[in-house]
C-alpha cells in the first residue's frame, strides 16, 4: 500500500507517517515546512518540498492523508487570507490532483471549531456547524469540498473533528505557549482570558489510534469526533505546567471568557460514534496534559 501524507513533517502528520511506515506502507510526504520540521520526518518516507496552495505534484496512491493546514486559530482574525490559502485553496488543489490521477480515498483532519459555540455538551457529529472563527470556517469549507468530491467523483472520505491534540513534537497551543513564557520569565505567567476556558485535550497516541480505528467504517463519507471523554480548565493546565517545571509563578489573567477572537471557551466532543466501533481513549484530559508537558519539556531540553 502507498500513502501520501500532506503535512507529514508537522506534529500530528509525523506521527501518522511513523504509524504508516510501521504498518509497511510506502509513504510520500508533501510539506512546505512552514511549521513542520525535517527532523520529525521518518527516514523511510519520501519527502517532497511543495506548497499545496501553489502546486500539488501528481502522485498515484492508495490513500491520501490530508493533514497539512495552518492550524493556528488565533491568526485567523489577523490574516484570513493565510487561512484561506493554506486550508481551503490547498484542499481544493489536492482534491483536483486526486481527481486527475484517480486517487479515491482521503483522510482529513478537521476540528471541533466547526461547531462554534455548541449548546449541547458533549457535542455529537450531527450538531449544527456554525463556526465562530475563520479557522473553523475554513475547515468546514474543506469538509464541504471533500464530501462534494466524494459524491461527485466516487471518492471516499474519513473526516476527523479533533479536540485539542497534544504530545511530543507539538509546536503550538496552550501547553507550548505556557512553557515558552515560563522559560522567558519564571516568576510570572500570562494566561489568555479568565483561565476558566474548559476544553477536551487528547493525547497524540489516542488521536492516532482513533484515526486508524475510524477506517473500519466504510461509507462514502465517514465523519467522527475525536477527543478525550472529559475537560480541563486552562488555569489547571497552568498549574500542571508550573508544577512540572518546578516553578511557582504569579498568574496574570488578560480577562474575558475567551483567550482570543474566535476562541470557543467550552468544548467537549461526544466520542460515542467512534466508541460504537470499539475505540476508547486511554487518557483523560488531565493525564494527557501531564504527559504532554513532560514530552515537550523533553523535546525542548
Ligand atoms: P502542524 O503545524 O504541526 O502541522 C501542519 C503541517 O502542514 C506542517 O508540517 C506545515 O509545515 C504543513 N503545511 C502547512 N501549510 C502547508 C502548505 N500550504 N503546503 C504544504 N504543507 C503545509 O499542526 P498540527 O497540530 O500537527 O495539525 C495537523 C492538522 O490537524 C491540521 O490540519 C490542523 O488543522 C488539524 N488539527 C489540529 C489540532 C491540534 O490540536 N493540534 C486540532 C484540530 C485540528
């Protein structure tokens, strides 16, 4: 079997590549290294340095794992065009390449932010999608392009809506931010918002196992939430990071319910659909956070 992994030099993508290589796949990675790192690339994978928003090399494969994107929810309010190019345009270009060469299976990494501020918690997959961030909107647009290509051109898709994914090689998000801030100033930690944002965090190993588990479902379009079964507050994450770094900083809150424009302060996804196929997350949000803090301190040492 041969797989193309876009974004295979990034955090989640590099773990997917490692798993595919372990399973005996031939793997080709396309990445523009905007946030990915060559050192994360599995030695057995072929690497093509390309920007999906400009050109997509034509490659015939059995599966396309489309993981490349600009994953930073925060930059959406400052540079919507950057999100459009790297998420929507890149996905359109990739689908066109797939249509031309006859690739017919795509696995796509979407996000909890497609739901916006859901009133039903845990939020199931059939809840209305009303994103409040440019990033969430871009991922929903990608989902729509993918499902339309499936129905129009006979492709199959697996669309995974992730909670916050954390662990080794992660280079953005709240844990990374807290560690970097504390490395600069051990005495004070700025926390965006009021610290009461309460969300689900899934450890990378659970996320990867869920992505492969979901392939057991074989509809034209297979949509699954992937998260842990509980939530953790941002101020608790700040406490865990401080404790693991052996520090007791003063917490300074910027205030307000949201950490940034488009931040969804309360998020927990229903995992029931994937659980019916037999998948279970191993770690709670708190366990995932503690493991991820140790991983990142190790990565950054
Ligand atoms: P990441 O930044 O580590 O990985 C993204 C990769 O895509 C990087 O290697 C980057 O260099 C590459 N890339 C970006 N734009 C590209 C382009 N135009 N052409 C080619 N390569 C490009 O981020 P991640 O956290 O590993 O996220 C992976 C995917 O999962 C993204 O689609 C993201 O939206 C999605 N996701 C992540 C989370 C999370 O918590 N990490 C949550 C929900 C969804």
